[in-house]
C-alpha cells in the first residue's frame, strides 16, 4: 500500500489521502484502526466540590447547576484534550501506579489534571445566567496542555445567580474501542478513486451552463478537463457532486445523456477523515498504520512459532 496526501491538504483538522496498490479490505482496516486503536487523552474522571460558601460581598452561593453531575462529566469527557503521545503512558503502564489500587492511580506521567472554578452572575447583575465553557478549564501543568482555542467555546452548562461550580477533571490515555471519548477522529470514510471522462462535450454543456461552483470555489466547466480527462482528486469529487444536478429526476438527464463518465481507478482509494483536534490528522494516520504493522508482526510471530 502507498499513501499520498492530496495537494492542498490537510485543511484545518481535515485530511484527504490517496491510497494506492491496495484493496477495500486493507483500507477498511485502516479506518477501523483510527476509530478503535489510535490512543488519545480524554477526561475520564471528575471530582465535584460540594457545599455552600460566601463571597466577598457576603452573598451565599451554592455548588449546584442545572445539569446532573453525570451529564456534566459526560460533556467534559467529550472535550478534545491536547495529546502528546511521546510524553505520556497508559495508567496501567505507569510505574508510579504499581502496587496501588486503581482508584489511587495518577501521576504526571499518565494523567493531566484540569481545575474549574466559576460562579454565576452576581446578585446585582442584569444577567440571569452565565454559560460555562470548556475554556474555563485550567490545566494544572504545562500550558501546552491547556484546552485549545478552537475548543474553548464548547458549552458545558449554565449557572444562575447564587450558584457556583468547582471541579477537578482527570484526563488519561485510552483507545476508542473502550469508549468513544478516546476516539481521535470522526467521519472516517473511503471511496474508490475515480477519473472523469468528457465523452460528449456538447451535451456536457447542460451541466456547465448551470454555472455551478464547488464549496472550494472551483467552477464546474470544461476547463476542469485536460485531453477530455479529469484525474485531480478534489476536482473529480466536485464533479461527482455536480452530476446530481443532471441526474435522474432533475429533468435534465435525457439532454445530458451521460456526457461525463465516471470510472473507478483500480487499486486506488480516496481516504478522508477529520481529527477532533487532540492530535494532528497526519499523526493519527501514521499511528493507525503503526498499530496495524505491530499487530500483523505479532500474528506473524505467533504463526512462525506454531509452525516451528
């Protein structure tokens, strides 16, 4: 299998890759590895501080909010946590946790701690509620582990007057096969790579005269073709979507008469996904490949031992 990132990608957290000299089974194994086997950090335990306190103005505030603790803990678990795989180990592999009961596990080698302390609007405020965001979490450690700017506006809950919220959230490494909070990517998809052939240039004007433009700003017209062929991955995908405007049920299909023909390229696939932001998309792909290599090497070793 060969892998090549499509020109112009990654874009933000999204990536598009051409896989060649392969088949659907191998590509699907990569898809499953990304979803289930690539590790990442996620909040897995939350400690809520309970009680009633008094602020500097003498106002009594209570540690309550509109959501049950379990719901808030679930929301925290789904917040993307910056992940540096070379700097952390799984809790069960942390030597500092050796001979300790599981509920006492936790060291800087296998755990990140976040603290949140926030109160609702003051009694004299015009605002009735205050929204608590993921950006209100403060890491107790290196600043590079702080929740990223792109995720800081994820809402967690709201606080009314007289309410406050204080908690400690503990993040550890895990894999998506154990819980979705450890899945590093979404929309992991693949499809056969195709090329487009301009079979009937005059009839293709039925599509071109619609003056369509793709999301990326590409004009759907004859200039997409060179020698009546289009093989650019992004352009072909744009064409594929545009063809729905001249397909069955549009009233244009007879006049169009399959003027543009889409054909699969044997052994090649377009693989795409979006990272949740905890890991770069390229690293997720490379880690998935490494996971598969490690697994197959283990199987090969076991087979060799059995046949020895």
